[in-house]
C-alpha cells in the first residue's frame, strides 16, 4: 500500500488497488452503519418500552381516578336517597304535628263543655231538690254528678296523654333533626366511601318502610279517632244543650220535666257509652305511644348504626389516606426511577454518538492518509468518496439528532403528563393533609386547655397543701418549744439533784477521811513506824485483793461476752452462707438478676451518650425488678433473713454490753488508783508526823558515811544553792512551770513524758499531735441519714453510715488521699443497685439485704478497693 500509482506497471494492479480502497471504504461504512443502527434501534426500543410503561401507568391512574369518581357519584346518589328519606320522615312528622294541633282544638271544646257543666251545677242541684219531691222518681242525681266528674277526669287524662305523646313526638323530631345535622356534618366523609353505604342501603330502606308503615297506620288511627271524637263531642254538646233546655222546662211542668229527665237519663247513658269509647281511644293512644317508643328505639338503633358507620368511615378514610400516601410515594419513586433511567439512556446515547463521531473522524483521517498515498488518478475517486462519506455523516447526524429530539420530546410529554397527574394526586393529599392538620390543631388546643385546667387545679391543691403544711409546721414548732422548755427544766432539776448528792458524798467522804486520819494518828502513836508501815501495806494489800477479785469477775464476764459474740458471728456467717446458697440456687432469681444487670447496662449506656438519653422508663422497670427481687428473696429465704436480723440485734446488744463492762473495768482501775493514792497520801502524812516525833535535829548536823532513810526526808525550806536538798513542792512547782508552756515551744533532744499527753482539738495539719479517738476513727463516724444515690467525700470522716432508698447507687466525690481507709455501713442495703467507679468491687454486686458493712482502702484516685465484710 506504500506504493504510488506511477510505480504500477499494469492497469490490473491499478484496478485491484482501486477495488481494495472501495472495499475498505464499504466495509468501514457498513460497520459504522450497522453499529449505529443497532444501537439506535435498541435505544429507540428502550424508549418505546419506557413510553409504553409510562402510558400503562397513566392508564392505571386514569382507571383509578374513574373508579374514585364512580364511587363519588354513587355516594352522592346514596346521599340524595337518604335526603329523600329524611324529607319523607319530616313530612310524616309534620302530619303528626297537625294531628296534635287538632287534638288541642278538641281539648278546648271539651274544656268549654266542662265549664258549662260546672256553671250549671246549681241548676242541677235545684233540679235535684224538685225531683226529690216525687217518690216515683228513683233517679239519683248524685250518681249523675259523679258520672259527670268521672267524665271530666277521663277527658283530663285523655288530654294529658295527648300532651305527653305530643312532647315525645317533638323530642323524637328534635332527635331526628340532630341525626340529620350529624349526617350533614359527615357528608364529606360519606362522599369518600361507597361499599359501606351499599351494605346498609337495604337496612335503611327497610327501616324507612317500617317507619312509613308505622306513621301511616298511626296517622289513619289518629284521623279516625279525631273524627269520632269530634263528632261525639258535637253530639254530646248538642245533647247537653237539649238536656239543659229540658231541665229548665221541668220547672214549669213536672210531668213534662219527668219525661225530659228520662230522655236526659237516656242521653247520659249514651254519653257513658261515648266515654267508654273515649277510654278505648285512650287505650289505642297508649298502644300508639308504645309504637312511638318502639319507633324511637328503632331511630336510636339507626343512630347507633350511623355512629358505627361514622367510625367505619373514619377508619376507611384513614386506611385510604395511608394507601394513597403509599401510592403517591410509589408513583414518585417510579417517576424518579423512570426519569433517572431516561437520563442515563440519553447520556449513554450522547456518549455513543460522540464515540461514533470520534470513530468516524479517525476512520476519515486514516482514509485521507491512504488516499494521499494513492495516485493522482484516484484523487477524483477520493473526492467522490469523501463527498459521499460527508453526506452519510450529515444524514446520520441529522437522523440521530431528530431521534434524540423526538425521544426528549416524548420524555418531556410523559413527564408533563405524569407531573399533571401527580399534581392532582398531591392536591388531594394536600386537602387531606390540611384537614388532618386542622384536627391536630384542634386536638392540641383541647390538650392545652386540659393542661391549663390541670395546672390550675394542681396550683390550687398545692397552695392548699402549703397552707395546711405551714399550719402543721407552726403547731409543731410550738410543741417543740414547749418540749424544749420541759427538757431544760428537767435537765436543771437533774443537775441540782446530782449536785446535792455530790455534795453529800463529798461531805461523807471528808468525814470518813477525818475519821481514818484520826484512827491512823492514834495507831501511829501506839505503834512505831515499822508497825504503821506494815498496817498500811496490809490495808493496801486487802484493798488490792478486793479490787482484784471484783476486776477478775468483770474480766470473766467480758471473756464470756466475747466468746458469745464469736459464736453469734460464726452462726451469722453460716446463716449468710445458707441465704446465699438458697438465692444462688433459684433460677427465677438468677434470671431476674441478669435482667436487672442488663437494665443497668442499658441505663449506663444511655447516660454515657452525648447528650444523655431519657432513662425514666428504664428506671421504672429497674425499680419494679428490684421490688420483685426483694419479694422473691423474702419468699425464698424469709425465715433465714429474719433469723439473721435477730442474731444481728443480739450481736449489737452483746457489743453494747461488752462496751459497758470495759467501761466499768476501766472505771474500777481509775477508782483503785485514786483510792491507792489517797491512802498513800494519808500514810505519808502520818509517817511525816511520826518522823517529826522520832527524829528532831536542831542546828547544823553533819552525817558521815552511807545512811539509809526508811522514809522520805522532809525539807520545809526551798533550796537556794545547787547543793541544797529539795522538797517535793519545789520540784513539782519547777516541773509545772517548765511543763505549762504557752505559745510555740520546741523540745530539743529526747524528752520522756511519764503521763499521756492530752490534746483537746482535732489535728488539721500533718505535724499536729493526734488523739487516740481521732486515730481510731479518723475524724469520727458521719451519719448521712436516709438518702438516694450519693457520691461520698471521704475527707469528711473515716466511717460512714447511711440508709438507702430504692435504686441507690454510691460513688466517690473525693477519695481523701492515698492510704485512706474506713468502713461504709448501709441500712436497707437491698436497695443498693451499684457501687460506681472508682470503687473496685471484687464480688458480684447483688444479694445485699438488711444492714451491710463494707471496708474501703484508697489506693489511688481512680482505684478504691471495696470489700464486703
């Protein structure tokens, strides 16, 4: 192919080269055409399928819309039928109302008749007096008058019954109007539902027919009875008028009057028969009243059915609303998917068009390169091929452009149609949403009103409680002040009695002391010094023996008490082990403890979030579980726990008894030392007196050699030189002067104190002198009282006591320093749910009950070792 046309030797080779070029051009054009056509056809098919799916979806939406419109038309028809039925019922009730108005008119006429009879009572009485003159006349006008009164009562009962029936019918009319109003209020909801109305159509129709029949029967009965009563009232009225005229004529002619009275009697019998008819009418009206009550019951049942229908309509509307929301979401989702697919297809189409364009340009460039290599004779052919290729390129580009525009146009039409349908659906949804928001707003307003009412009531009750509480508190303060005054007076009386007894005891001691001293002086005069010394030593020995015997008894009691405490502690440990075994062997308790542990972990996780989550529900569940665990523990080991508490009480009593005995023993030691010191003082004074008697040296005396003095030498004069003998008073005074130091003093070297040093204040710095009590208790025992969850400040004391509420957790606010140790005693320890960090608890944090004591030791601020004792 690198050769030119000039280098060819034959025309055959030229034709072969031309044929090869044309074949190459055809193969390239065919390849381009096939590739582009396949892709364009595939894209077109995809677009058509997408269009078909969109049209199908559109048709489905149109069908749904038609179905909804048909349901709406059916509901309108049903509503119109119900309105017609309601109009018919109103017409029937209007007819009944007119009938009652006719009854009212008849009532007025009968009232006139009654008034006429009452006005002519005197005439009838006169007629009675005239008739009594004749023995032949056996007619009793009193019976006649009683019958008239009975007729009056019957008429009154009749009209009362009419009034009652009228009121009931009016109430039923009002009830029907309320039903119609409720139907008007619910017409919008009735328009949204069809199947339920179809299901009750037959029932409503039957009820309407029954009501129509009842009303028609009642109207016929009322018409007939009204006509009969009207005619009977007219006839009775006329007959009464005739009878009155006849009775007036009786005054002039007794015979004629007798005949007229007989006719009047017959007329009265007929009126009695008419009254019987009236009674029958009343009975019929009572039956009509029963029919009305049954009809009211039917209406009430219909109202209940309407209410059930309203609830069903609400539930159906809610379900339809939710289904429409779901359908809207599905439609929007499908629209987005279709849109995305169309955009992807369009992007792929444009990418392929660009690829084809690039491929064509590359092919065209290669063809130009090969055409330049060809001979000048092929120039014309190359130009022709170039024109054809250019035309093909233009044709393909125009076709692709038209196809792309048609596709885009169809997609826009589809999207527009879908958007219109979506707008219609969204409008429906917006109306439903607005109705729902109005309902929500009204409910919120009602809830706010209820909250306001509740807050007002709560504030009133709170104010009332605060007033009652202040009154009770004031009364308590008054009682407290009275009690304090009584306590102060009792305290003063007790102190006075103690002082009196103390003074008596001191006086008795002084008298005894004087007697003892006198006796010792007498004995000292009789015996010599060695005898006195022997007697004193003998007395001291007897005193020591007596005290030692008493002390030995107390020590034996202390030993017995300590042994009893050890036995009780061993028994308590055994009971605790039994309780732990019983609790550990119970599967239900293990399950509840595991559940409680999970809940605690949930609470810890919720509180460790940022921000902390609400744990009120979990806390309530935790409290329920803790109460259940406590009850279950009582059921499982109730007897053991009671026995454990009894032993703990006995241990407390034994410890208190032990402490009392130790105090008694210590007091005996102090008393023995005091008595011994007093006896020694008395003995020393006695010996000094005897020495004064036995030894009396005058002037300056020099004693050579070693001299032993059995008793102390008495020096009455204070020393003035360093080699002078010193008496005890001088030495004590000098020592006290040195010892009673004020301000800041420093002792150098080794200083020995024969008595224990006394410190009245607790140390505040590290180099301060410390008392035994402070060393034993480290600042004492701090009782925190009843508390819930708490963080302890270990600097406040060494030993802590508290009573735990339900759900108590214990932590550390300040660990107090490395090496700090002490105890924590907790009452109601079953309420403790956790020892928070930095506590390091070596055993499971469960099974606590009653009073528990825990020992702590501070290793570091983040590590406080805790041991259950």
